[in-house]
């Protein structure tokens, strides 16, 4: 059986696609994607620095291929992401002298980017991560260029522009660590404000780049319920469970390479059995939660197919060997997949 069959009447189960997958050169991954997943999102090629590297010069080749692949395979296609401070082209925020543009100019640039991209895929891309990562864990607004120039307004503006370009597409606010109480507070407030002002928002995307210990399943469930209560669906986006020790809050720059590897990159030659078991159980705990909350969840999307594709090997520090996804470096289905399927 496959993941997509198992979750058919519950929620979409998706994956991010890399360029070699989109262009079909990573043949084995493409087979897995076709067999296992009912939804896709582009890992990078629909970010603004790739779609509009220079003002008014759009590059759609990769994104077009991605959307064609999704249509051909009858998948629920997600666009990621329209407005994000990261992987945005530098020109977006400055004038010819390198000075911040005026609020009016930034609005115009946002509008023309969103309109061009969303209307190109109108009716084909079914949901958009309209704004990504605008709120901090403490609930304050990220001091991005968008915020610096436009203030909080940039968020509802982006949703309005997207809605005008494709009134039928679902529109999402997407962020990481969205189980953090401070983020939950501001993001739920944002959704409520939108609803009271009649601004369209259909879902909150909870990036699920999680580790072995944090967050707890309980904390995660609380956040899902808080978002659902505001009347939107929850998308579990960018799911992967890193098997490596978290570098956050630890001293990752140990000068002794051997000591460093022991601490930060301990499983270069494979995952020990006990760690593998803990990791499996962590996946199963999350999927049990998703199934329990299936009426509030629209989609669960993995951030990639195989371990060697995962950005986690290089983030937040480079050159580690991580095991965060459902298919291994030999393109083999990990045992956890059957166990997930059995939960349904
Ligand atoms: C990551 C990609 O996986 C990497 O290949 C790229 O180098 C950086 O971006 N939050 C997001 C995703 O919304 O777009 C990011 O994807 C991971 C964090």
C-alpha cells in the first residue's frame, strides 16, 4: 500500500520537490513521488529570487515544469512562497542608489510579483503560502525589509493581491516553530483580524522542522487546536524529524574536529538501532496526532523524499549526515512508512 492511498479520505500527503526531481533526472525519487504522494510543493524554484531575479525579468521554466508534473499526476499543487524575507532578490527592497524604496514602491513591487506569479498558475496551483515567516517566537513581528518599509500592513496586502489574482486559490500564512505560545498568540490574532476585515485566509501552515525532543506532541496539538478555532484549516508543511542533536543553544563551533563530529555529527556511518527506534516512534506519535486531528488538517507535506536530498544535512550547520525523511539514501522505503500506514 502507499501513503496516498492510506490517507486518501483524511488529508493530502505531500512532498517538496527538488530541481532534479522536477526535471526528472532523479528517476528513482520521481517514482516514489508518483507512487506515494497526493500533493507537491517546490522546495526552491518558486521563491522570488528564482522567479524574478531582476526587476521585470521572470524565469518560469522550472516552476512551469513543476506545475505540469503535478497536473499530469493529478496532484494537489502548492505554491511556495510569494512573500518571504529570505531567498528574495536584493533589488526588491532598494532603489538605484541602494536606499530603501518608499512604501508605495514596495507595495507596487509586491503587487506586480504576486499578480504575475499567481495569475500565471491560476486554477492550477490550488494553494499558496502567501506570506512566510513574518512572526517571531515571542510573538513580535520579524524586523524584515517588508516590515521596515511597510509595517504590519504588508501581510494583509499580500493576501489581497493574491486573492485578486486567483479568487479560487487557497491562501495560507506559513511559519516555523508555530507551536510556540508567542507565535500562536500573534498568528491567531492575525487570522481573526483578517476574518473581521473580510480578508481571505484559508489556512495556517505549520512548518514541521522538528527534532527528537521538542516540541512535545501536547504542545503541537494545542497549537493545531488554537489555529482551527479561528476557523482556518491547518497544513502541516515541511515535515521532517532530524535524528541529530540540535545545535541550537549548544556550542557548535568546537575547534577539535573529532570532538565536534562526536557531538554534532555522530551518525556518519549509520543510525544506531536505538536511535532509529526513538526516531520511528517520534514519527508515529506525530502521525497519531495528525490522524486524531484529521478534521482540522488539510494536508501533511514532507520536506523532501530521501535523506540525501534533505536540507538538514546542511542546516543549520554544514556537512552533517542526517536521517530525517521517510526514504533512505538507497531510495528504499524505511520501515516506518508501513507503520504509519498501519495507523490509518
Ligand atoms: C530551504 C530549502 O530546503 C533549501 O534547499 C534552501 O537552501 C533554503 O530553503 N523554511 C522554508 C523553506 O519555508 O522554504 C526552507 O527551504 C526551509 C525553511
